[in-house]
């Protein structure tokens, strides 16, 4: 018999965006503008994760851009940075090649901001007509707070179905921290409970008459059905997303359609 919850064949996805009007910061140099967008991205990641996701890794990439903020050919030195905690699995690695690996006791807003500042302040000489910019942030290795653990854990075990690997009743690791139950990916599976990404974006059209000079976009991949199906888990996710909406983030338009789940 199949279990009640499972890992999706494909992620259910939520996309949010945040816009910047640089006329409100006319005297900032380009790196300081990059720092403003990067710090907003980190604060949103930290706000989203509160009580829902515990990151084990955090990746940041940087690139050269031209005067119009279009990515240029070639990468700056030390273009890929990868921050990880002691709890990260031994095989945790960056999505991209040649990472500058850093270690931190915990991944929170402070440690992530320290990392992006280091990425932006790391010295390198830009080619003529180019400048340095951050391009992408990724959280690829996660634990997530399990909703209603008394309902889902039996005999001190959590078992789910992994549709990608066509496996039934896979044992998922869990642990108790401060009275909460957290779960992560079983060794036989691929997808962590949540994958998070923030990157630069061209934005989408809204009928509010506001014009923005730059956008960043957050993509929330929800890989386990605990947090997508109606119930306490979905309420936890919605509450986290609503915190970002209250801070001025908004759904991309046209808004991402959720996948029809069985």
C-alpha cells in the first residue's frame, strides 16, 4: 500500500519577485547597490526558513555585467562560493565547478550576509566596461520541520514514497530539536524537502504603474507533499510566504500554476 505522503515526480513551485527603484538611492556606487539587492535576498531566505526550513548549505555566484547589467562572457576569479555547516552530508557539493568552500557553525541571516559581503568585497579587477555583480544564491541541502509528527511518525519512523526512484515506504531521517521534529532526504532519494534559489530577474509586468530598475526572483521548490497538500504543512508554507508578501515581495505574473498532484 502507498504511504500517505511522498516525494513529487516534479517539484511544486512558488515564485516571488522583489523590485528596486534606484532613484531612491542615487548616490550609491554599483557595489553598494549589489549589496542592497543581496541583503534583501538573504533576509527573504532567512524569513522564509524561520520555523520551516533549516539550510545546511548556501551557494553564491558572481559574474561580470555590462553597463546595462547584462551578463558578460567569462567569469571573475573565485566566481563560485559555497558555505556549509558541519551537519551537511559528506557528499554535499556546489551545483557548479570550482567552488570557494567556507564553513560555518550555523546557516542563518548573519552568516549568509557575511558570506555575500565577502563575495562582493573579494578583490578582482573588472574588464573595461564591466563591473562585478552577484548572480545567484542557492540552498540545495535542507532539513524541514515536519507538520503533525504524532500523525506521521509511527514506531519512531517516518516513511514516504519516492516517486522519482519508484520506491515505496522509504525511511526518512528525522531528529528532534527544541521540541520540534525535523526531517531530511533519505539516502536512497534525490530531492531534499525544499530547494531555494534567488537570482537576478527582468521582472514581470504589473498594472500598478510603478517602474523598477532591477528585480530579484525567489524560487521555492516544494519537493515533499507534506508542505503542499492542504493541512498543517501547507499552512506553515503559506505563513512563511505571506511574511515575504508583507515585506513587499509579490507573486510573479503570470503567477506560477501549481502542478496537479495525485
